[in-house]
C-alpha cells in the first residue's frame, strides 16, 4: 500500500515518521510522487485548521498585528551561519502590499487562503497567501540552490505564511506569552541565499518564543536546502509535528495541552481535523 493510501486511511503519524526516516530517498522517482501527495494533502488539512482558527480568534476578539517585540525581528532573514541582513520590509509593509496585490489575482486557486470572510479586508490577518514575489523566490531557490524539504515546500505553496501575533481583547497583555505561531513566507529566500556568508545557509522562519514574549530571545531557523520529507525548526522540532500542536491549541503552542487553554480559546481548538 502506498504512503498516500495509508495516510488517507488515518496513519498520519506513522507515515510521516517513515517518510522522515527515508531521508533523501524520498526524491527517488519511485517514491517522490507518493511522498509529495502526502505532503500536499497534509498542508491542505493544516490550512483548513488554520482558517477555522483564524476565524474563531477574530470572532472571540483577537486582533492580528505585530507586537513591539516581534516588530524588531520581522525584517530579519539569516543569510549565513552568523550573518544577518535587516534591510527587508517590515511585516506591516508586507501585509499592506499583499492587501493591494492579493495572491488570488495571481493564483486564483489560493483565493480562500486570505482568511475568513468575516474579517474586514482592511484588517491584518493571521494567514498570508503566497504572492508572486514569494513564488518566484521559491522557484528560483529550488532551481539554483537546491530543493526545499517537501513539508516546507508545500506549506509555502498551499498556505503561504502564518503570523498569529496579535492582541487578545479577552486577555489583555497576555497573548505574546502564548507563543503565537509564526512561519514566514519565502519572500526573500533566494535574495538571502545569494548574499549569504560562506558556510551553511539558514533561513529565518520567525521569532522564537522568548522574542515573542519579551524581545530577549532569538529566531527560529530552517537549514536549507534539504531533500528530505520534513524540516526541523530550531526550537520547535519537525514542521509537521509543530503544525499539529499549533492547530490543536488554537494557534498557541505554549499552552502545551488543550486543558490549559483559556475558556475563550477552548471552543476554537475544537473541531480539529487530523493530519
């Protein structure tokens, strides 16, 4: 039985564990289409969870937008083992530009990824669809630098980016302590690679939990390129596992378990679709 058939039958955890164990062999022509189908379907299901959570948070009084601590990290992309550029646009600029140039006009199939219809168009969203620049950066990177692990490739392709940093009206001043999920888009991926210092290339996918909380921490990075099925995020483990935890906990993995969620978040965590 194929990995994809087993995945559809509910063997989500086992299939991903086996795909990771294959390492670069998932690129073998005999396995690649099967593994890619698993990764693409995983991210479609993750997206549905994130869209539901985004809508639920907004309805509960949560407003998406960068905190002062996170703003300090938002322009950064790591372009070498220890060299950082900070001349990128801020996340607020990226939101503004994407509102003016929605990905749905470039990729009609991504029209649903803008988030729940109940969120006014002039407000920041937690989900940011892949735009033309990010698509170009990802394509160029994979053509020139090397492949991106399947999970991250399909996360970027299907979801784009997620940034749940914001303010909870039902818990003022506390949301930053909940480690809201952030995974940046590949909007500077190839540019960063081309200007990196000699040595391994790491791409910043967002601030770490300490930076989100009080600005005293660092960043979450992924080492690229990579030929495997999944990618490890510094501080968070495998991407697929991290997304499972995030979507089980209404976007805030710091709670650790659903029983620890505030009352306003528990209904949002309900209805989780397994992936």
